């Protein structure tokens, strides 16, 4: 386990809903609120309403204030957004806002890889309402970049973060005229990685010309990796759910007391009982009387991590047969 030295940075998020209004483009945010548990050195631990646990490590837990607090805020808000969202695009506006707000940057965008077309496409943006970046938002939404083209394409090709002090004068920035018209200059981007694969790119812009900040890029590399892990977990869960739902075998999830927590549709088709009649009840309520002792023994073996194969028992159907 981790040595407990002091609480990680804890930020009261009860007033998140009252933060300043901003313009964001993406899926609506799930209003669920994750629980925060921060007793882990330099980390943020979140338990989502679904029960998923998210642990996000800060790259520099000893950062001085106030800069360190802003970077902890990035880690915290990113973890919250992921824990409370069903998809990356749904989480994106809050993550973009958090990073812009913590760093004092004014525009953020999420680009996702379109594998069929082998292009990057912009799927979410964020900007303050008060700043006139709509033209830049529109051109970003309409653009599609190949590997190596533009800031997102450079990050995609290298799998590394990139920094441009002034995009207006950058040789490989096709949106330079539009950035110039709305007054955007400094920019950086970092990849969202999963197992070495680039899933997407997040980019951010400032109205100021800004020199590279290596510590900041290191922090955001951690964030990009955590986002990639989130996407990988979601993919794995979707694959499992698909197998669970489509299987013709009777598949279930139960607790250590033998109470049904989840069953696949095959149970309804085989027994003629609705899942509502099964979920929340012990499986022994449905086992044939002659099979109960054997089932109890099999349950005990599973609880004690013994591999169980070729075990059969009979269950009661809606018509009373087994």
C-alpha cells in the first residue's frame, strides 16, 4: 500500500455549479457528484457513483503555492469529470474549463482520432463567454488534420506534448490567420494515450505569447495518461457488457452471500422469470431442493478462491419446473 503521509490537496467542489458561465461545446455533463477521498500522498482518489475508483497521481505533489494549487486543481477536476461522465466527449468541456481556468489560458479543444479516415477531428471546445473566439471555434470544428499537420497533428505524430510560443508565426499551423484575427498566440497540446496508442489530443491557447513550461507539460502528460486509462476502461467495460448481454449461457454477478446483483437476459429466456424477480434475492431461493447442499458447498469453494469447473445445479422456472 501507499505510505500515508498527509492528505492530498482537497478542494471543496460544492460550489462547482456556481462557477462563472462559459461557452462549451460537447455532450451535456452528467450531474452526478463523485465522492472525494484524499488520504493518499500527492494524489486524488475518487469513487464514482458507479463504484469505479479513479486514482490520479500528481506529477509534483510538493509544488509551491499558488502555482501548485492550480496544477492540483487540474488533476482533481480532470478526475472528477471522468468519474462523473459516461464518455470522454461528455467529460471534455469540464476538463477544458478546468485546465484553462487553473492556468489562465482562454481556449481549449479536444481532438479525437477518426480511425476510419485516419484524421484528427475536433469534438469539443471551451472558451469564456466574454471572449470573441467564435470564428476560431468554427474553423477548428470544421478542420480535420492528418498526422504531423498543425499542432494536434504534431502531437499525434510524436506522441509527445508540444508548445508553440506564438501560433501566428508558426510555420506548421494552418489556422494561423484565424488565430491572428481573434487574438490567440501561445499554445500547447498533449496526447491522450492508451497503451502507446494516441486516442486524441487536447490543445490550449492564450492571448499572450508564452514560452514553454516543461513542468506544466509534465503535469499534463500525467493527465493525458489518466484520460487514456479512462477510455481503455470504458472500452473494456463495453466489451464485457456486450459479451454478458449476448451470451446464451446463464451469466450472473452475485455477492458473497449468494444474492443476485446482475443477470444477463438468458436467465429470463430460460426460466421465464423477469430479472426484477431475481435481482436482490439469494440464488438458493431458486435452486432445486436436492441441489441445495451441493450449491452451498460450491459457493463456499468460490468464496475461498477455489477453481470450480463442471458444476451443475437446477433452477426453478416460472411454471414451477426445474
